[in-house]
């Protein structure tokens, strides 16, 4: 099974600060069809997860453009350019290139 | 609009079988995959399995021997059945559309006698 390693496990940021979260895969997430099925999710306290980024870097409709995704192969990054209070929660990467699908262990973002 | 809603018992006894239903609206089960994802209290997300748009299924290898996912397209429902439940199966169970773009609110399942 593909293992997704997320770092850091926790992140503390002030409002307006830019932060990055890393997601490293145990094998390449490039599918034979040319797509890389790596998504980023945010789970706010008490809520189901919501999709932020799909296919590595595509912003889901309605998601603020302070969120951006990048990477390829086995290394991926989620960046928040100017953290806002509503961004607190746990961020997960998830891959669906290989079955079984797997999630990263999560990164908890706290607001200072 | 797209909606998913999980339903099922909140309490299951150890060794018994869990049966959950995901009722969807706003999209067709013959066009989109549906996943089941669970989350133990205070822990991360675990992919359980999926019903593909064409009726194929795939499962988390750690759960495969206990898990079955099926559907009724006429009722817009996807079903999860998992047997031999233990206390560490306690958690919130979600269904989500393929691509993880829409999620149900989840159903909390407690395994306890």
C-alpha cells in the first residue's frame, strides 16, 4: 500500500503568515493516464472534510486562492499564503492513483 | 444539489455486523464512484472501500475479509456491511463522492456491549 507521510504533524501560525505542509509518497503517484491523483482536504473541528485541491494543484470551486498545491511524483506541498482564522483544522493529503486509496496522517494547524 | 447522507445504528455490540446506508442525491451512482471513509475519535481518516460507477468494488486490504459494499441504483443508495465488529471499529463513518468533493455529515458508530 502507498504510504503518505505528512509533515509537520502540527503547525502554529499567526494571522497573515504563510505556511506549507509536505506530503511525501512511498511511490510515484503518476498514473499511467498521465494524471496525478493527489488531493488536499481540510477538516475543521466537528465537520466532515472538505476538498481544497485536486490533481495536485487544481483549486476546488469556492476555495480561496490563498490555498495552492504543487509537486510531482512523490513530493507534494500545500501552501497557505496568508493564514486566516477560519483555516484552523487538520489538513490531509489523499492519493487515489493506486488502490487501496490512502490518506496522510494529517497536519493540525493552530492559530496563535 | 449534490448531497450524501449516511444512516445506520449508533450502537453495535461486539462481534455483531454493522450495516450503513449512504443515500445520495444530485448525481447518479452510475456516473460517480462513492467511497466509505471512517475516523476513530480523535484520530485520522481511513479509507475503507469504494463502489465504482460501473458496479466494481475495491477494499482496504486490512478490512477486506470483513467488509462488503453494494448498491441499489434505483434507490440511489450505497450500502456498507462489516462483520465481527470490535471496539476499535468505533468512530465516525462517512460516505463521499469520488474525488472527495462532496461528503456526508457522517454517522457516529459505537461498538460496545
